[in-house]
């Protein structure tokens, strides 16, 4: 097998105006134009999108799941960041 | 953490229905099982395009042609979702293609049967896609995130496939006696291979227990097969054609149909490569790959040339 595998791209689709782009999967393409065209054919055959982002997978930087605790645990004990932490007098109906 | 702790932690996650994602720790055997299953599934979608692709130019009307074209394009899409899910486990696309071509990787045996009449397009959609849906709905909850997400997309599209097949059968069954006979003949030929799609009986399916423990599999082969038979009998009655099994009978105690034992010799022969179309199917894939080599190379060369041009322009 000759070594001509096309690069891998991650595909993000905005399903409609007002929503953010969401990761839907990946595909191979020789360049960015082909990546957009392939993404159109593979991921939006049923009007799933109004906008496509593609980024070569090698450019994605991801956090390490093994360090999940040290990254995200500090947020766990800061419950005062949530409005439900605060007791309001019954007399106050809306705040 | 020690290896054993990782393993306990992993199984705990599975037991509490927390999905496993690509960068999470997983046992090597879990990774290998998934690569094998997902890549075989992807290959099945791609090889599955062949029997139907054969009928695109001969579809009886423009409407049927457009529908069949859309369906076959979906199969290509399903193959691509699955290949990319498998790639998250660390195998390259080229490696998977190479394993298919060398015969190391299998695909669903059903596609080694020929599609000899237009009615087969009906039977394939109705029965083969119907059987596939039984399996795939369960896989939407598989423990590996990328696989489960690919299956959700596939299932959404698959029910169109089954309905368009049934629609072809309905049309034929409402037609002339000859057309109805075509539908009956297609049912006769596709019924048993469709039941074989669920794999060996539970007592002969040694890997099932592990896959169930890992929640890759949710139902046993025999349970899914039973569900398929129970769902399909009524659909055949409505068409007014007969399922080719004289032992097919409602069993009030188990609230399901009894049916004959599958011809496992035939099943094993087709899996071993001796089905009616095994060689033809694999040759079509290898030829497509070989003949497409210059396209893949040219696209890459063009992309490189363009990238250089952009760089030079930026420097100037």
C-alpha cells in the first residue's frame, strides 16, 4: 500500500442560525476545499447544517482525561457560584 | 494507578453507563474488539453498496432511480461515519482498507448474495435493512462514545431505507401476478440470509458474553433474531406473500413465532468465502481502490502545490 493517505479533518456544523457550530465527526480530504465539499456530502445530506467549519485534526489540542480531576475538581467546591446557594426571604417573589 | 485499578475504574464507568471516549484509558482487548467490530461494520456498508449500485441504471422509473441513488449514497456516508469512529481507536483508514482487501477483515455475509431482479431492491431494503436496524438501534447505546454517536446518525437515516424497500414490495404485490411472483421469489431468496445476519446461535457465540459485559452489545443474537421475525411476519401478511418456512407458527407461551433452524452449513460456507459473490464483491473493491490510486495521488499533489504557492505569496 502506497503512503498517500489524505489528512484527517474534524467537522463542525452550525445546524441553524443562532446556534454554535458543533462537532459531528471527521473525514479525510486532500485540502481544505475538498474537506468542506466532503463534509457537505457526508454530514449534511438532510439539511443538518447552514454552515461548516473544518480543521485539520492535527491542529486540535485536547486536555488529558488523566488530569481531569486536577483540571475540573476545583470548580466542584465553589457552590457559591450558583444562585441556588443563596437563601432569599419568602417575601421576595422574584430575584 | 495500577493496571488493575484502571481496569476496575473502567468497568465501573461502563456499569454506571458513562461513555468511554477516545483518550480515556481502556483495556487493549476492548480497543481491539471495537476496531474489529466497527471496521467490519464500515466495510459492510461499503460492500453493501455493490448489490444495489448494480440496479441504479436499471431502476424502473426516475423516481425509483433518485431514491435508490440517495440510499446508496447514504450507505457510503454510513461507511464513512464508522471508519472515522474506528480511527479514533488508533487504526488508520489505509490499514482498514488493506485488511478488507487482504481478507483479514470481514463484512456482513449478506452482501455475498446476488441481487438478480428489481424485486431484490425491495427485499433488500425491507429485510436486510430491517434486520440491520434491529442490531443498530441497540448499538446506539454502545459504551464507546464515537461508535454510539455514529450509530445514532445511521439509525436516523436507516428507517428511510427500510420503508423505501417495503414500498417497492407493496407496489409489486399490488401489480400483475407476475410482478407479485417476483416479490415472492425475492422474499424466498432473501429470508434465510437475512436471519443469518444476526450471527450464530447464542450457545455458539463465544465472544458475546464479554461484549455484553462491556455494553458494546445489549441483546443476544437469538433475541434480536426473534424480534426481527416477530416484526416481519405481519409485514409479509400485509403484502400477501409467504415467508418460506413451513414451521413458522405463533407460540402463545413465548408470545413469539417459532421458526425452523437456520442452515448453518450455508452460513459457514459464505463466511468462509464460498458464497455466490464473495470473489466478485472483493474484486470490485480492490479494483476501485487500485483504479482510484492516481486520483488520490493527484489530489494530494495538487494540495501540496497549492500550499507551497500560498506560502510563497505570504513571503513575497
